[in-house]
């Protein structure tokens, strides 16, 4: 019997079957079918089954400190408002007026007593209740039941180290279950001090003409490109005459695929003081002396004391929380890859720092991120150009039929005595295989239990 096409809320029956989707990302062969980056129907399925169900990072607490503060963002392509309530809890509301669908709030952020639609004037309290309808008496003869027409609210909101996550799916597991092994690394990266983290400045936004998964996968899994793609920019930031070998991170590298959930991270951990000194020089060149000294000494020591297990001095790390939250510890850029169709990403990036860091270090991270990982940053250009050029190649009929290779490190990753997850060598594509395998599972199953057993 032929397998039925997948029933999609948005598309009716699509031309994709579960088996065909799972075949796109073949873990055994270590291959990917490039249509995952270009197919419009797969993209619509992603909006419904991944962005419509997953825990998504929508803001940092520091962006909405006071009652009435709001931050306007997206969950997939759905616009949402993240709003601090009077009792200081956080609500996440669909940014869509219930009358004719106008964007309810058009500001990027601010403080509001009500959200008043600019089309016909329906007004909503900051908790989403519809509280005022112009001409309610003469137009609606007082028959409109306003309590039925409040702003739509997400199913759940949870906080983790200052990051605010939301999901549309009432069946979604708890955020802790969703993060799984990734929680250990988030704790390492974002909880060095009791004071937690803060955001410096605003959100930098720009468009990259490529599929969102190129970016999510690279930050989850790809240390491989860094010594080559970023070599010239790294050397340019170091003293004149620095040799190529000095521009690579030293020490033992680890690469982590979480057991469940499609998250990934990788990092170098310098085992000796000498190796650590070389690593400091790299971060020094990228960010500056105060930031690198703070990161490798004070912050690392603090982390050791807080955790007690003392295993990690993390250098040069990358991370993605599935599907589209990525972070570079030490560089301290945190970003959401907002999908905009199969061929485009809107990148929303912030610089995140320990509140306890010295002011001089914070300022170096602010400036360092502008130079390196931002709309005009040198490393960002390296990455963006790679992704855009692949997307461009995939316009070709023959190119879209040509399988891509994801086999690096296959069979060599395994559980580790210190580090949670499936751990391999730093140069591996284990986390990419995990991300795509989870992607296929989310597209093809309605049951969270089969994703998080
Ligand atoms: S669309 Fe908002 S009031 Fe009409
Ligand atoms: Fe990169």
C-alpha cells in the first residue's frame, strides 16, 4: 500500500509522505537532499509543525523590565508581542487584531497601557483582553461579546536564565524536557553569576538570502568551517606577522549532539595554561583585552565555583537550540534566525553579557560584536556569503537533485563521562545529523512522546 500524503492544516494533503520526508535526511548514508532548503511545501510544513509547536526564544527579560513594557517579534512568521504584565509575569500575544487582522502594534518595542489598532480602533488591555470597540452601540447594537475576541495567546511561556521562551502547543513538553542535554551547556554559558545576563543596546536585524537551516545547522555543528572561512579575518585582528597556526583555537575539542531535541554545541577546552594563553590572544584580537581577560579568568573561576565540577574552561564555542536560537559564547552574540520563506532569513542579533562583567569589558563586547558578528561584521560576511551562495547554486535543477554530505565523524560520537549528550571530536557533523533527524521527526509525527521518550 502506498503511504498517504501528509495531511497539513495549511495545505490539505501535501505531496510529501512521511517516508519521503525521512528519506531527505539519511543518517545511515550521511546525506541530505537539498530540497529541504528550497521546497515551498516543506517550508509551510515547517511553519505548522516546527515553528507552530516548538519552544521558541522570543526575548530576554531585560528587554521588558517594567509593567507595560513590550517587545515585538516573531514565532516563525507569526508576529507576537511579548508583554510584561502588572504582576510582572510575561504574556506572549499574537500581534494581530481580531477585527480584520491588522498588525495590532506596529512599534518594535515600548511601554503601553493599551494596544489600540490603527485601522478601526479596537483596543486591547496589555493582557490581551478586548476592552474598547469604537461605535460599539451604534455599529454592533451592543451585541458584540468582547470577551470572545481578545488577542490570541500562546499556550505556554517559560523563562531560562533570562531568556523568554514560548510555544503555541499545549501538548509541548516542559522547557526543561525540551532542552534536555542542552540545559547543561546553557547553564555553563549563561549562568556564570547570580546576577545573570543582560543585553547591551538594541537588536540588530538584517536579511540573508538563504534558508534558515544553513545558519541553525552551522551554529549547532560546524567548527569545521571556522579555521578556513574565518582565517583571514582572524589574522587581520591579530598582531602583524601572526602565523596561521596561532589563529586556531588550542586544546581538546568537543562536539555535542543532544540525545533528543536536535540541539547542538561544540567548543574547545584548553587543558594547559600555555594553550589557554594562545586562546586568550585570539579572543583578545576579536573582542579586546578587558573582555577576554574577564571571560577567561574571573568568569571562568566564578563558573568553576558555582558548579563545583570544574571541568570546563570553554573557548571558541558555538550552539543552537532547535530550531532557530543560536549563541556564540565568548563572542557573546545571541541570535534568532527568523524564517522568511525557504530562501530568506531575517537575522535578529543581540550582544548578551554577564551583568557582573566590568563596564570596560561590556563596551568591548558591544564594539567587538559590531566588528565581527553583526550586519557589517567581518565573520558574519564570511558566513552569510557561504549560505547565500549555496542557496543560489540550489536554484539549479541539477544542483537540487545532488545529495550533500553530512557524514563527518559518523559512528565516533558516544556518551562522555563529563559532558551530557552524544559527544564526538570537535570537527564532526554529529550535531548536524541530530538537527536534521529531529527536523524530519517533527515534520512527520504529531506525538511529542515519540520525540521525547
Ligand atoms: S483591523 Fe483592527 S480595528 Fe479593524
Ligand atoms: Fe562562521
